[in-house]
C-alpha cells in the first residue's frame, strides 16, 4: 500500500523522468529542475526501483538519452500521472471546481461546437473547459474510461458504460464553388454530378456509403478522398468540383466563401451525430453536464 510519502517520492521521480525526456539530457534536466545532475541520476534509479522497469538506456558510448521499449510505454503513463497530480494539487488549493472535458470528431469541433464553447466560456461561475479532437471509436473508449466527460461522434456503437443519444440531425447537401453564372436551381439530381470531380468524404455512416455506391460505381472511386473538413473546403475551389456535406457545414462554408448549396432530388439518409456520456457520472460532473446541455440547446441539439 502506497503511503502519501511514497506517492510524493514517486511523483518527484516521474517529473524528473519527464524533464529528462523533454530535454534529452541529464544536465539540461538538472538545470530545469534546479538540482545537481547526480540528483537527477539518483531520482531515476529510485523511480526504476519503484516501478520495477528500466526506462533509460545506459552503457558506454551512449551520449544521447534514449528510452528503453518499456520506457517508451511508461512515458504515456508518466504524463497521465503528472496531469492527475497537478489536478490534485489544484483541488487542494481551490477546492471542488466546475470543469468539463469535451471530445469530438473534427468536423463538429470545427463547425458546430465552437459557438457552444464560446457561450460556456462566459458562464459564471467559470467552467474550466478542455477540448479534444479524435476519432469516433477512440472517443467511446475515452468516455468509458472517464477521461472525457461528453463526446460527439458519427457512429453508434454499444459500450456497457456509455450513454448514446442522437444529436445534430441534419440533411446532406451538395456544396459547389460559386461561379459568375447565377444558380439556376437549388435542386440537383445525383446523376447530374460527375464523380471525377467529387471531393469525397466518407462521413463514417453506413447509410451514406450504401447510398453513394448506388449512384456512383464503387470500383471507380473519386480522384480525391479526404478525412478533414478543413482540407475539403480548402480544396473545393474549382467550379467543376463538388462535395456532399451536412447542411451545417455548408451553411458555415458560405459565410466565409463563395459557394452554392444544392438540395438533392434523391438525398442520402440524414446526417446524425451522437452524444456520449458516462452512465455513472460523479455528482460534480452531472452538474456541469446539465449546464453544458443548456448551451447545447442553442444549436438545436
């Protein structure tokens, strides 16, 4: 059983280890920590004895700090420990505080959620907000492990400790660069669109994939496939090009650029985003999630 003194010693060793990794030098780490180089070496040995693995390669001819394979794996854990320690010290100094960790796929974090973040940043009392961008599968795991309090994903999956609810339901539309020619119609048939000029983004939903393969040969894929909304809009400049996107992305795009939006005569299924939360949040987390949900209503979630 670890005593508080043991935890402090272990934390000192971990912070020393992280300083060595950052600086790639025992001497530079010593300068950063304001201790002698021999103290750095001693702390590393104590740390290795405590955790039972060698984290730094040692031997003649090794001039630059190199991590062992075990050390590379421990580095991730060391960063997590350091983060938890900092939060513990803040809890001691400030007491319980409202904080929220939000995770989301790139497209939602870029084009939908910023207005929520701006609103919650003005909340009183202040809420400490931490924002992560990741893939749907990874976000499920992060919510289940309680590293993230609420997440927004594009795929519906089953995880035993994760609540999944539908959010941000919107139609899919065609987005094209505007030309000097006026837009004759706001409705377009899929057969009118040349797949050679499509910027294809899969959107992570099976219904969209099935619909897309119905209209365009899956054996003749689009010339350009992207996995980033920012990249898609940066590439969508040629008047012949087109992309199928959720309406909220198209609406945001025309605010900052010259585009036409077309409804599809035979559209794919509506785009659906899912909100994830843990089934058993702490009382403080439940409280801040209730506040967050109030701000979510402003974007019709």
